[in-house]
């Protein structure tokens, strides 16, 4: 289907001349003035580009540009005039014009500039669509955060995605390693190709090789037909090898060869198969230590870790808990009829204090449970699951007890109630810091606000 272009010019001869020049490649509509052009835009939503003269009776081209953009922000507008200037060109671009062409119009230039304007906007639209798809489809909230460790992850993804470099994603279970792999794929030139995920740890060795490389008919009992493998299926796209550290030594050797030349043989076959794929691997182990312990080939490790992405556990970025919680509350509220409108500060405080051993996955499950079981309105502290509440309360008790103690804590501070221990430690820290509260707070590992509150609470001013 041809792209629709609207040509607007008060001179019929010029208008028809441009229409004839463009109608071979495009569906062309014409209008003699701004009012007719706006009427056409209202009635025909297929118009993708408007080519308009600047000087016309009634509303001029600049006024038409502003009105058209207000009506159709996505419309591509190219202005042309015989009385152009640099100032007019700048003003047109600022108002939303994609290009500015001088009259008399050269037909070859006209076709080229119109095609370039449409291509530029199409690329911008495609990129915006890709980012929207990535955010909505792959749940970027799982890999979103304002903490510095996560900002580093984002920077690395943006830098490596446009390349074909092999990426190794490391991090504890539940931190979103597959989502990082999908983000790398979706932001790459391979985005339109397949994304093939293989969970290596879930498959026995014999089955894993068949899954990865495919097999020929009769290769083993039950192989009744040829089956292509995941590497072959990932041709033109990305293959994600999750739990890569769990593959056997024999499979490691074969994988090394595949990474070297992207060529392999199906099980039971003799034909070399070549595939064009990008590899993203992931592990929840300390991979370098695993290699040093002799459990994984070092040469394969180096092949896999061209670019490393390290995902921090959620407990190391507590400031991101509120962002993630807000996203999950909205997600599950929409899925369950929008009964939940938010979360109370006390409930959020409990979530922020939890250590989250299961990381983002555990937080997401907890919020889903809270939303599903809630009576509606804002989630309250009573909605927090018992195991999360218990974990958070333990953490708060430990924090209030002031965990770091100065070197010269009197023996009496090591016995008695929690309150007595805390009071003795703060007194000792103040003595060591010669009354400097900021230094005492630093030595204790607490904030200035906390030490001021504790000094007042325990009447330690004297």
C-alpha cells in the first residue's frame, strides 16, 4: 500500500506539477489552502506527509504547520517557499517541520527529500515502538532502578547491544538475568530475528546436546525425523544459554567449537551446519571461582565473558524496592480489576527492610500475593506476607541495636538488655569521638539523624 502525501499550494500549476512528480511512488492528495488541507487531514487519517507552500492566501504555511501538528503530532511536514531564509528554516524546524525546501523545486531533489523525511520519521517511530515493546513485554521494571549498580547495568546494555559481542550475565537467582538477555537482543540489530532461550541446567547431557545442535533421523532411539537445534533456530537472532555453568565437560568442548566458527553438526549427522547467531549466557555462580576450581573450561569462559554484566542482589540496592513495588502494584492491580490503588508507607517500609533472598522474583511474588488477597484500596502493613514481615522486623531490630561498635566498648555494654547495649555503645562512641556526633555516627555505621535521635532518647547530652 502506497504512503499518502498531501500537497498544499495556492498555485494550481505548481500543485499539480508536484503531484504528478510524486504520484508514481506515493498516493497524492492536493489542497489549495490551509483550510482545505486541515479538512483533508481530518477526513483522511492515512496522510503521512504534508508538503506545503509557505506563502498562501489566508493562513500561511507556518500557521498550517502549527495547526496540523496540533491535530496530528505524528504528521511529517515539509515546507517550501520562493522567499525562504535561514531564519525561516530554523523557525520551521522548531515548530515541527521535518525539512525546508526552496523554490523553484528540483524534481529529483523533491523526491529525495520527501523519501528521506519519511525514512527518518519511520526509523524514529520504529525505535520508539521497540522501546515501548521492550518496556511492556519484557517487564523492564525487573531491571530498572535508580541505584548506581543498576545504572551501570543500563550503561553496559546500551553500549553492548548494538554490537555482536558475546555477553555473560552474572547474578543471583531472581535478579532478572533473562530480562537482561532479552533487552540486549531487543536493542540490537537482531531485534527482528528470533530470541531462543535454553535452560542448560534443566536438561540431562544427552538431551541438551540434541536441543542445542539438533539431530538426524535415526540418531538415537525415538529420533523418527530430523530435528533442528536451538543454535540453528537462532539463525539471524540471539541464543540465550541460561545456567551455562551446569553443562558437562563434553558439551563444553562442543560449545567452544561452535562459538569459534558458528559451525556444528547435528547428532547422527556428518554435514556441517552454519548459523548466524549472537550468544548471551548467564549463571548464578561465582563463575571465575568455578573456573579456578577446575569445574569449567577456562578457554570457554573467556569466549563467553567478552562483556560481563553483573546484576546485584536486591538487598544491595534497597532504594530500588519502592520503584519495583510501585510497578508491580500497578501491574497486578490492572490484572485483578484495579482494586488496589497504591501502598501505605508502613507497608512499603516493611518491604524495604526485607533482605529478599529470592531477589526481584521474590518481591514480585510477594506483591502479587498482597494484591490478590487485598480487600482493595491501598495495601497496608497487614497485607504484607508473614515471612516478609518477620524478615523485615529482624532487620529493623538489628539496625536499631547499632551493629558496629567502637574499639573501646566497656564490658558492661556486652551484657544486659538490647537497649542497655545500644546506650552503652553510643556513649562509648561519643567518648572516642570527643563528643563529635558526626564522627561517632560514622564509626557506628549509622546516620547523623539516628544518633541525634538516640542521644535525645537516652538523655546522653550530659
